[in-house]
C-alpha cells in the first residue's frame, strides 16, 4: 500500500530509509465468542496460507536470482510477495488477538480493513542480496525468540482477552511490536526492502509527523509495561530454546547409551 492514508511520516534522519509499515487500528472491545473460537475460525485461512507459503518460497528463489541481475525485484514478483505478506499479517494479527474483524479471503484487502502493510519497490544492493541468507541470521534469532516467547504464554493472553473483552494496552503494544518485527524481518528476507529489521521496542513519537494520519501502531509509542512485556517474550523464547536444546541433547545421549552406537 502506497496510499498516503497508510504511509508513515519520516524524520530527516530517515530521508533515505523507508521502513516497512504494519498499521493496525486498535479495537475498542472484542466479541468474546469470536475470541473463544479464534483458532478454529481461522483454520480455512491456515489452509490457504499453507499453499501461499509454497508459492512464495519458489517466488523468492526466482526473485533472488532476478535481483542479482537487475538490482531489484521484478514488478510481478514484488507485487505477489507484498500481497502474500499482507495476507499473512492479517491472519496473524487476528490469530494473535490484535483485531476482532475476520480477515478477507483476498490478497488485496478492502481499504477500511484494520490491518494494512506498506512496502515500496526500491533498488537493492546486489552484494546484500547475494549474502542475504547470512545477513538475516541475527534478525531471525531475535524475531524467533520474540514470537516463541509470545506463544509460550498465548493461553494467558487468550484468557485475559476473553475475560476483559479486550486486550490491555501494554499487551497490545508488545504483541503489535512483535508482529511488526516479524513482518519487517519477512520483508527483508523476501527482498521487499533493503532496510534491516528495526523497531522491536517501538518508535519515538516524532517518527510520524503531526500532520500525518496516525493509528495505534503508527507510530508505535510503547509504555514501559509494553517494553517489559517484549523483554519477557525474549527471555521466554531464549529459555524455551535452551530447554529444547538441552532436552534434545540429553535424549540423544540416552539413546546412544542404550544402543551402544555413536
């Protein structure tokens, strides 16, 4: 989306850097019935996403070779990957209880849908494209820990939202920040942007000019409670991965002792 309604303001320091935008309108209250059955209601979308992920995987491979030659993604490749990313974000936002409105079965959402993304075609550095899979490793680790940490306590977030009929503001901030970082990582991995993923702990209020339209995540100005929740997600993600690694290693060692094979 390049419409001014969804386009972020820019600081002087960001004159040559456009960060992909995930714009979410915070719901006032959510219907408890749809919150209760949220994952079941989204099953059709999960099936669609399964096939879209396969198509996107092969499109990214083709786009990688094309970007090495052209220094940019071909327009049809960029358009499909941007639409796929938008679809994924709309389903993920509903899955993570950020919105109450059901996602449309369309690659292009209606203009009034409460989740929009903005990625813009731009030139790519061929060297960065060549080594993209290595460059994105640090960001991949961060987004993996944050997302894993959120899902580690997803039942708690679900109960809170179900009981209150809404997601508390600090939890909304932390969840939106986590999803936005995942979106920016995905955009970087798919070569939709040359800008490295940033903004896990939110934005400064000056990130969007006062005369520009704003939303709950544009700019994403986070409270201290919201930032601490993001830290909690990262800690839980790290603890979960360490525990999984230790358990896997222990199981492997026990198996080796029982079989007598290395």
